[in-house]
């Protein structure tokens, strides 16, 4: 990736070009890398968070924070992993809470990527030096299913499925309070918080985001819900439920700490996608881990 030492500002001279293509032509950064930066809210058009595929008009003002950290040296580091499914193209892992998905600031190694490199050395040739094989994300403190490609062709095929929203992702979450109605959807655009850049928020002009839910169980002061993601915005579930007054239990960023839940109660429970090699459907499930099972027991006992 070309390194830019200051935010980039451009004025579009004529109508019609896609944002990601325009930036690729003017920055030396690949479209896949630009799409990731745009997804993370690093690019605005006329002051609004941008979308990779949006058409530009003459006079549009683009601002892009493309300052890139130095790429860490990725080492293959064998670590115990719970493999739910594996073939020549990919591996589905039940990620434990506390494990960061890929190297970055504060996490130069001992990440999921380092562990998968030990399983699939060909990942080094995937084209993304920071996130080889990664096609979707889980927060460090969210547990559950994540699929990692083993080589570049599989990574592109899987990434296309996630971009086209043909995958199915379901989570289990314990949220504060009694959620009503029992089934519904939260539709609210999400963008980066202007004051706290590490946080996301519901904001006018943000990227479209839709979260569906179904109540599984009402507890004395909480609700256990099955959650479906129809889009994949950063922190989407946590931001959406906090926005309607029902933050995820134990979420210290968008809610509050819990004395009996050691981390945010969010688990990627079910994942469905098509195998790149032949299009066959792969469905995987991961049960709640022990820490969240214990937290659920504690929640049921509160004032019961």
C-alpha cells in the first residue's frame, strides 16, 4: 500500500466515475485495500461517509485518511484452534474471546491470522499483507465462527459472497432490559463517531445497516436474542442495540460493565455460505462458550 503522510483531499473534475476506481487511479492503492478503508469510514465525499461504489459528480470534495501503519512482519505461530470445518480452500474456526483477528496497533502477533498461517502458508501470497485470508470480522471480545480463506482465489470468492450479502450470519446476544416486540429489525445508518474515532455510532449519512432479531428468552432484567446481520458494519450489533436503549450486556464501550458477565455477551453462533470449489452449502454452528453459559445462568438467577 502506498503510504500517505497526511489526509488526502481531492476535487472531482467530471461526473460518472466510481469512488473506489477514482481513488485507485489517484493514490496507487489497490481497489480491495481502498474498499476496506472506505468500509472503515476513512473516506468522505462532501463531508459524508462514503460508499465504495457510489458515483461521483463534478465538484465533489473527497477527503481520505489513507495514512497506513507500517506492515508488521507476519509470523506463522502455531496455536490451539477449534476447527469446525476445513477443506483445501478454507477453514472455519470457533474463535475464543480475547483473540484478535489480525495484526494491528497493539497486536503485532499472536492473532488468528498468525495461527492460520501455520495451517496454510500459501496465505502469504493472498495480496493483503495485513489481513491475509480474512473475509469478515469479529471483534476481539466476540467469540464464535469465522471463516478464513487458505489462498488468494478462495479469499476473493468468499469476499464476494460477503459483499453480495449471500451469506447468513447469526449471533446470540444477551441485551439489557426487556426487548419488544419479540421479532423485528433495526435499520439505522452507521458511521464513525466524530468525537471518539475508535467508536461507531448511528449517524445521518452513515452506511446503511440492517439488523434482525428474534427473542429466544426473557430473563428478569435481560433478553436473550438471536440476531441476524443483513449488513456487516463495524460493531453493528452493539451499536444498533445500544441505539434503541438495549445495549449488549457487558459491553464497556456502548453500554456498561457487568459484575457477572466478563465481557460483551455476543457470540457468532451460526454461519452459512457456499464452498468456493463447487458451490455446495456449508453450514456451521458453535455452542455458547463456558463463560457466556455461566453468565446466562447468573442472569436467570437475578431476582428470580
